[in-house]
C-alpha cells in the first residue's frame, strides 16, 4: 500500500512543536493559526493518534505526546536533508540568492563598503544580508555563509580564518588638535575613554585595561567613560569627537585611511587573540555561490 505524503502537515507539526504554539508556527510558515491547526489535525487523523496533549481553552503551551517527541529528531533531520537536496539541485549555477550572516558592525564598517566589487564579478548572485548580534542557526534560518568573530570554533560549521586584527586607541583629528598633549599612553588618564562592549563577557576580547597593561601604564582609570555595545558606533563616537576609542583595526581601517580617525600610540602593537572567520556548513562547501563569495572575501582581506 502506498503511503500518502503529508509534507505540509509534517512541517506544521514540527514548527508547532518547536514553538509550542500554533500561532508562532503560523507566523513562521506564513499561514493562519487555523490553517496550522487543521494541518496538524489532518496528520493526527491519518495517524489515528494525537500529537499534542489538548488543554481546555487551548491557551496553554502545546505539549507534545511521548510518541511525537520521539519522532521529532527524525523529522527535523529529514527536513534538513530536503533543504540540502534542493541546494544540490541548484549546485551547477551561480544564479540565485546567497544568504550571508554578519554582525551589524561588520556589515557597516567592512562588508557594505566593498560589496559592489563582489556584485561586479558575480552579477548573477543576489546577496541577502542577515545582520545579527547573536549566532544564528544555519539550517533553520537558511544561511549559506557568514563571517564570525571569535576563536574559530563553532559546532557544526567549518571555519576558515579571514583576517586577524590589532587593537589600538583612535580619536578624530579635531580632538587631537584640541588635546595636543595626547601623545603617550599615560596621557590618556585625562581623557574620556570610549569602551567597546560588543563582545562583553568574552574572556579574550581586548579591553582598555588589557591594552594599557600592554602599554605598561597602570594608573589610567578605566571604570568610567562612554560604553557602547556596537563597534561601528564606538568608532562613530570617536569620529564625532566624544573621546578616545579602543578601536579594532579591521573596523577602523577605512576611517583611518580616509582621515576621519587618527591612530594614537602607533609604536605599541597589541594583537587581538580573536579573529574573523568565514563560516559555513561542511556539506555546503561545494556550492558555487558559496565558493565564489568565500574566494572574494579572502581576496578583499588580502588587500
């Protein structure tokens, strides 16, 4: 006997179980909650068994039955395989959309000023940027490739080093003109320090404290100053003359090259233990759009 395929019903069930809500599943699938509920009931009728424990009023979170809970890992693995299969069907072409995940600051300060060069060498590929401060799920969010900042270890992803970086103080030319005595690390004691909190909590992220220790200065107060959780905004605050920022060389490169910012204490070299990595799923490594974009990123970093 041929088994009927209830693919839409299975998708509705999996999304409902993951969100524990018909409404949230409906938002993800771009249908109405009633449609999701009907699809789930259709699947239950075909199976002859419930998939969720029903609660009076229907307002509580959806709770899967024991049998449904056991089936979910296999269903999710199956959906992942379907997505991969569709990608395989498109492998021979550069046409289509490439979804790229990067942080908002990396997008603003490095990627977007250069993306026209990728479009000129690969006009068949449409880039969709997903800018997110938090790590995303490459499978469920249909991400092809990304750039992440860290130590290079993310479970389930291949990580190729794109570029390392230094950290150093910067300020605007006007700010330096107003404070001509700002030449040595010890001179920072009398200035407003701008702190980058974008990786706050990461033990290896370079801070003002770490840089000052490297510079051999221990009497500069670092508990006060302007604190910002976005690296692009940190640099913008320095451009506007609000103080001296602890800059990351990759983020600050274009601002320094254009003269919007000036590097201070250039004789002190402090390499960050973190770096930028190109990340992607190993099973997607051969996709032409991904291969082309990865190669372009490496060429741009080599500049």
